[in-house]
């Protein structure tokens, strides 16, 4: 059964075992054509990848087979997606062409494989990653399976990232955290989204990840006992409902626990809602809502609910189709317990997202609950209208992914869903582009509000328009949705183009006066000299009189061509690094960049994260400030690594040097007489640490302080933190992230 191309017997059996596992994972209905296509795709992929190996050394073909299995088993996609997953790398990495795929499998599969193929030759643009993301995301407008297969591809790459160099792991993890995790969230792939976040944290913050993972493992038995104690009084009452159900208790993800620890600035032991209890009922669709609320009533009869933590996504599902009833109650020992109540159908949609949603499409009693459709329509509008800068597009798209939703209404009572933080002007553009362009006023429940009014749940909105109104630059600051931003930019661009035509006429007259030829060569000379990016910007600048005849005096005209009157002398300019005092005896931290000494390179430590020797770091080449060294946990790392990964280099500390670094600490605790003196005494007298700054703010018996200390490395910094924690009035000490 194995293709003859697989020569090694052991590898042939390994590949066949993986292929059989894939076939067993397929739950979709298949006909003979589907089976034949899957077999043909497998054989083509085996042959195409036969000479290739993954970084781990295993045959490359195991990767597309596993991606196909993830599509089938974890995302519930059908045979077409499985064929495309098997072929997803052949055009990019082998001699197989799109025409070959089209002739064997048809236009649809060729289109999906094309969507999965990276755009080559992009390294002359600002961000090749952003352009490739845009290509992938644009396929939402035609076939969402491209994005779902890409999710499967990325989750397998993340699971097998250990064989890659550390700096490449960082780049891939940052791309994943920046766009793939939010997109998985929006597509309802909660299991994959959670795994993305945990795997990214495992790379960017390995010590913190391992610490939390170990503590979760150590407390697993205690959590299990607690869940049983929590459920004990409920089971009899739920049994009395006469429905099939199952209950599971699960720990929250390592990433979410870490986020909560950072946000609350507390340790693992102070996080009480470490786990959630999920109750899943197997009932007909018509009974889902009533049974979920019956179970909620039973739970709150035994455990005190926290009203503000009730989330009803059964009556009003999230825009990605997610349905569930969430509540938080006070369980035994006063611990908070999150409870999720849902049906088997809701659970499948929650776990497998988009594919499961479409499985049940048309079976819902209320069409209004098909909110996923409306989100997908909005995304298609955004994608189809997107133009211009790839990074702007990516930022706009991403801003619509993680946001929670608000629900508002038109005057006719039609419900519209928006990302939280959207404004009245976003609503106007959502109704129709022309309504947005000509919007002059907004009424919320008959009350006049500004265009930048932030929408709230339940608002009833009316838009007033005028044909004389048109967008201006300030509107970009008033909107949140990518669709509105794109439409405003498009209008401004069109206006700029029209005014630029007038500027072009003005410039033509100036050229004639100077006896210069009006041609592309001369225009290009002006664009380069004055720093414009294109013809339109240059023409617009002349219309706005930012440039005039006096600026053209920089040039003389020789035979109709512009020549600089006083060309600058060529000389080497040494740009001082930020913070450089010019002192020769200044000690610069020693680093290895890409495995070689960075002694002769112009680099400095990034002020946004203040790296200390011992931190995991990477090197980033800026456009005009040399090389910056960032911590992998830097707040800006995700953005830099995901958009500009081609500028990133591996960086390691050279261990044979002594230098000093500034680290900032935040200290919280109970306000007490003499606390400042005690803390400074610990630092200066006991630990002999140099302090750069200290500030304390007390309020109602509680204080928060910030201290900057000079340290040699992370070991010394951790010792300082642990020593400060020994004071009875100190509840937490955290390094500023």
C-alpha cells in the first residue's frame, strides 16, 4: 500500500502508520471520489517531499499528514480540507505547481492550496510577515478553510518547535501570539487558542511556565477532591431533571493563570479560581435554554452566586457562535468556582468552532442565533475593502479579534454586534458606507451624542446625514472597527488624489518657469530629495504649499534636468547611541549576536524592558538607532517579532564580564510606620544595593512602591526580591514587565 518511492522500510512503516491514523480520524461522510482524492494527495505529497527532512530529522511528509489529522479530528473538517492539508506545502517547497494540482483535483482545491502558499520575494517590503498574513486572511472572503488549515499547520509547528534554534522559536511564537491565537479565539477554536497561548508562553517565559505547570501538577489531587465536594449536593437535583449529562472539572490554562497573577500582582497561592466546572447536557435543541437555566437554578440553590460574574451567552451567543451559560459561585471553604453550563451541541461548537457551527447550520430554532454568519460577513467586508499598508491592515484586523462584543439596535429594532470600544461613527459605517461618509449627527435613544460616543449594550441608534458632509483625518481617531478605518482612509486617499492633480498642474507651471522637463526622472529626483514616498504625496505637498519655488532653489537645471546646487560632501557619520555620554570608560554589556562577539556593533539595551544579564533576550535591528537588545518577555516583543521577524537576530550574554543594569520593582503591602526606612535599610545596608529611585504611595492602609535598583544579573535581582518578601508588611514584589 505504501508508495514505492519510500525506500527505507522503517520509515515506510512510520509514514503508513501516520496515514492510517489520519484515515481513522476522519468522521465526515466520504464517497469514492473523496477517498480517491485523499489517497492521490497522500501519494503526491510523499513523492514531492521524499528528499526533505524536518529540523528534528524525521521525514517531512509526517508534517502534512499530521496537519491533515488535526484538521479532521480537532477541527472537524471534511475531505476537501484533508486533501488540501496533505498538499499545503508542495507548491511552496517542491517542484509541484498549482497547475498540476488544478489538473488533478480541480479549481477549488488549487485555490485553497494557493492561499496556503507563502508569497516569495517579499524582503524588500516593510514586513513580509504582514503581507503573508494578509494573503492568508484575505481567503476568508472566499473560503475560510484556508485559515482553518493554516491553524492546524501552525499548531503542529508549535507542538514540534523544540528542534528549532531559540531565536526562530521566538519569532514563530510571537507570530502565533500576535495573530493566530486571536484568530483562533474569533473562529471559536477555544482548545487550539488555549494551546497556542500556553505553547507561546513556554517559549517566551519558560521559567514562569514551568513554575506554574509544576504547581498545577502538585495540587491536582486537591483540586479533584474539591470538585467532588462542590458537586456532591448538586448531583441528586440534576439527576431529578431526567436528562443525560456529564460533568468535568478542569484547571485553567497556564497562560490565563499567569495573566491573572500579573494583573493582580499576587502569587499562585493567591489565585482562588484556578479551575472551572463544566456541566454538559444532551438534550434536543428546543430544550437547551430551559435546561441550562434549570441547572443554573440548582447550582445557586446550594452555592452563593456572584451576580456580576453571570454571562448569558445562551440567549445572546458571541459573534463567533459560542454559546454557554457562565456563572461564578462561592464554593466550600469560600473559594470562587466558575461553572459553565451548555449542551453537547454548544460544547462541540465551543471546541471545534467554525466547522461545528456549519454542521448545525439550519437546525437552530432561532435564526438570530447564527451570529457567526454576521461576523463572517463583516470580516469579508473588511477584507474586500482593505488596501494600502499591510501592517495597518493587520493591526485593524487584529483589533477586531480579541474584543468582546456589544449589542446595539437600529431604530427598526434590528440588532447589530460590534467589538467592545466601537463608536457611534462605527455604527454609521456599518449601516452603509455612504451613511458613514455623510454622517453629521448621532442620536442614542433620541439623545444627541458625539460621533466618538462609545457604544453600550442596548443602545438604540439613529444616524443623521448631510450630502455636504465628508470624512476628515480626525475621524480615524473616532473609530475602532477595521471596516470604518478602511473606508475613511479610502475617502481621504481619494480626496488627496484629487487635490494632488491640482498640485501637479501647479508643479507643471513651476517646471516650465525653470525650463525643466516635466518627466519621471525629474519627479523621482524631487521625491528622493524631499523624502516623499510617491507622486501623489509630492503633488499634494505643492497644492498645500508645503513645497514652493523657494524649496526648488536647492537645484539648478542643466539641459532640462534637476541637479543639486550644493551636493553634500560624503563623510562617515557616527551616530551616538541613546544614553551615550561619550565617556570612554563607559562599560558596555558584552553580548554574542548570532553566535559571534558584538563588540564592534552599535547596540544598546532597550529602555522598554530594561534587560538584565541572565534574561532571555533577542537582538532587533532598528531603522535608525542601531541594534536594540530586548527581553523575550518585553511588552513590545510580540509586535516586533511577528511583524519584523526578518530583522531579529539571536542574542546571548557573554558570561565573562561584569556590568550593571537597572531593574524596576513594584512592591505592594500593608502600610506601616517606617516601611520606607525598613525597605531602604534592607537594600542599602543589608544587601549593599545601589538604588536609582524610590517612590511610595499609600492609600487607606495599603501602599504601592516603585524602586529602581542597580544589579549585575538576574540571580542577584531574584535574591533581592526574595529578601524584600521576608518583611511582614510586604505582600508582593514584582519586576516591572
